[in-house]
């Protein structure tokens, strides 16, 4: 953690570097974003309140979130290959009972499907199709009530711009609903970015020289391939029988040829994916594009895991600057655990936890061998 935090805080002074190191350590050690818990992990030989006050004061540093996020992207950029998926996920932090937190906004709670108080976040997580590892690259908190807020589109484009500045043309941007807005789609096409975006059916396209609705083109698309997938959500499995095919189209505003991948089997209406990747009659290529989009499911579970593991919705700092800085520090902690920490230390840590759990639950020392094997 000392080495990793040093890489992130190269432009900070000595005191700020120490603070970044302590915060990443504390977030990991206590799996919490509460300053009181982080302060306890440091075990300083002073009153706990003084440690909390010191951390709170340092957390207010303007611009810290941007510096730390840049450091995380710099560290992760070498893992981004030509076809690495860069998954953009707009999410939220719900604060049901908060009243005094600065610029508290109205958000849609993704878990409870209701509108409540909280903040929005944009996250970018890199992943490879067919692999389990992920690379958390970007995480930014924002509120539509903050004076510097422009729009959700601007927040998404800022995330794409800041990551792309380090990764260049490498990677394929994967965006779910909302990615088909002209203000997001336009810059992606203008900058020559590769992407896979879920589209609404009511948008018009040019197909064989005629203007038609995307849903009309999708409904008439020949679905020459079929496959089965299983989605696991909260311990329950759901099987889907899919049929899919593609069409070459253009958007009325752009000359660049684009492709629609049309998938039936997820619901009443077909799932429509737009991409500049040249599709052709090759099952493996079409399946790869479909699997790239489905990787979003796995990433959604990862984001849910991060929220729960680090108790993000229990954050209690009151000012907007501190909130933004805290989310950047959580990104650093997650990146450290997922990317920086080598496989051997991960296994050693896991072994310790397994043996502790085995001893606590079963009280049989020899059980640790079975637990480790499992």
C-alpha cells in the first residue's frame, strides 16, 4: 500500500502523501468509508477524535479526487489492450436519511427502484471477455445541484476523455441505455472510438438507402445464429435461448458505415447493439460482440460488490469536496486490491481469512486443509 499510494500521490507534499497512504490502508483494513473506522485502523497514540479531525481536514483538499483518479488510470493503462472492454456504468449512492450533506440530490435507487436522496456516480471498469479479472479505472461522484454540474452527458464524456487520454485508441467502450444519445454518440464517432452501445428502437437509420426506424430494421433482420446463456443474479440462475444476426446501416447525421447486432430472446422487443466494428457472417465474431455487451452483467455484480464491501452508502462526510475525494480514495483502494496486489499475496490473505472463518465456525483446526482445498 505504501508503494502504491506513493505512485498515486507523486505531486502531493509529504503530509498529503501520508494521508493518501493512511486512507487506502484504513479503507481496506476496516472495509469502510467512515472516518471513525479508518481512524481506528491507524491505532494512533492520541485521542480518536483528534485522528478523525486530522483525516477530515486533509480530506477537504481541493482537486485531490482528480489527482488520485489520474494516478489510477496511469497505473491501469498498460492493461488496456486493443479489444479490452471499457465499461461505462452510471450508478448512484443512496442516502435515505441524510439531510445536511452538501448538494444532496434526487437519485433513482437501483436496488429499491424508488426515487430518494443521494448522489450520482460514473464508473469505468476494464474487463476482457471470458475472463474474471477486472481493472477499476475511474470513479467520479457528482450532483445535479452542485454549481459546477453541467449534465449527465458531460460527466460521461469527461470519464471517456480522461481515460482515453492515457489509453489512446486502445479499448472498446461499452455503454448501456443512454449511450445512444447524440451528445455521447457524436463525440465517439468524431474521435474514431470503437464502441458497443445499446440502442433504442425508435431512432431512425439509413438501411439500403432508405430511412427506417431501427426497430423496423431489427424486426426484419435474419437471425441465422442461436445460442444459450445463463444469467446469475443474487444466487438465482435464469436461462435464455438467443437468436441473433446483423445489419449494415448508417446514421442520417454521419457518413461512417455502422452495424447493428440484433438479438432476440431477452424480452418481447429485440436487443439492438450499435458498433463501428465491421460485422460479417461469422458466428464467432457476432458472438464476441454479444458476449462483450453481456460482460456488463458481470461488471454490475462487481459494482454491487464494491458498494457492499466498502459500505459506500454509509459515507458520512458532509461537504461535497470531501465526498468526491472519498470516492476517489475508494477507487484507489479497489484498484489496489484488484490490480496492484499480486496473486500470491491475495492467496495468502485469503488463506488467513479462510482459516479464521473455519476456526470460528467449526472449531476444528484440521478443517483448514479442507477449507484451503475448497
